[in-house]
């Protein structure tokens, strides 16, 4: 049996858009993707089991960074005061985080993306969409230096959801950027609270935070936030940025397993694999504690300002016509 791609027009928050569902029903493999709301993959199923948290009111109130797999570009997480300087010019971004003091998560999760292709065959289905700042977020043109495009391909296979990313500078001067993903994982067939989830996410360093912003250079990971060995989350409240990430194992494609999420009373685990370009990770438990976020980033929070202070924060710049690419893959390991 082949994979299939179905499209459906849906209306949410007053906007009608096309939803793409990639599936192979005989093996219980499915991904539901919303290009109209940030190209967010709001559902991922393996063997018929949902592995992503989806807010109960998503269909009526699709908040762009609270469910599924939000894509963060041209910067992940926060920029302090929404203010930065690039090539001698100051840029002021909207202060749109929960405190209204900083800018958060770029422009891509809150805007419509343009689908440019899709296809299916026996063992996979895929859909490709682009987010260009000047066309998909023209209101942001004055907030960011130059113009760039993020191209993303979701590729669904029986046991994995692969996300292939490419950034290209379409302007005539240097284009600065960072990329991040903000997946909300849930373990199947368990109670909703994440306290019994087992997390393994090795890292040698952590970025000290004050009011959700880095307050200095990397430090050793404290014991209470150390996940170098698998252990239960318990009552730990996570909102931490890690650097010098460890590797659980690697594959023959060069992808690195950065983390796994399991459950003490269940078999199997969700694995997060990335290319080496994703050098930072945010671990986050939302206040409702119905999900665990393991967020691969190419840079740390507020990287553009830290880099200007001489701190290696992972911030990137592309020359005109320059390109960057990276891969993140979520895998279900049944441990059978």
C-alpha cells in the first residue's frame, strides 16, 4: 500500500486554509500539517499513537507556538528588548513575548507558508513549503536586515518524522539568522501529566538565565538540571538552554541522537536526532505539564546580541546567494 496525501479546507480563527494530511493507514502512520499556521505539524502518529501534544482548542484558537511542531525563524526564542544592531543600523522588533518586554520566536510560526510541492510513494510521503520574509511576512520587512527564505520539507515514514531545512539569502547584503524547532512531545497511552516521563538529554554546559534571557557565558550543568543519564522528570519544572550537547549515538547519515523521551511504565521512546548544525537545545515543560518540549536550536536565546559581545552564541550570517541546510528527525523506537 502507498502513502497518501489528502487536502482539506478548514477555517480557524477566521482564516480558511488548506490542511495536508500525509498517511499510510495500514501501518498507523500519519502527519497533519497546517501551512496556514506556520507550516506546523500538529499531529504525528506512529502505529496509530499520537506523539505530539495538541491543545484541545486548536481548531478554534490555533495559537502558533503552543502545540505540535512550531518552526522558529529567523530567530528562535527571545531577543532582549526586541532590539539589536546589524552593520551599524538598529532594528526594533515587536515586543511580543508573554512579558511584552522581548521579541520571541521570529516571524515564521505566525504566518502563512507557501506550499511548493508534495508527493507520496510506498514508504514515505512529503510536503515542501517556503517562508520568505518579504512575501510571507511583508509587515516584518523593516524589522530584519535583508531578505531570506526558509524552505522546509516534512518527510513521513512508518517510524519517523524528518524535517529538512534550507535557508538562502535572497538579498544583496549579509543575512543574519537562527533556526529552531519547538516540538511538544507526549508519550502515548499514559496519563497526561509528564512527571513519570523519563528524559535523557546529555549536555556538558548550560546557559545561565535571568528572566528567560542568558545572563552570561556557559556554565557547568547543575545536578538538578542534569539529564546525562535517563531519569524521571518528577516535579522538575524545565525552561533551560543547554550547550555543548552530548551524543547518545550517531547513524550512518551523520545524524546525532541528542535526546530520548520515554515513560517508566511503558515500552518504547521518542528520539530526537539532528545534524551537527543544531548545537543548542531548550528543555521546557509547559505549565499545563501535558507535554515535554525538546527544542533543537542552531543558536542560543538572544544570540544576535551575545555574538556582538564576543560570545560564541551560534549566530549565523549568509553572504548574498549563500545557503545553509540542516536536518532534524523525530523517531519512535519501539524497544521491541
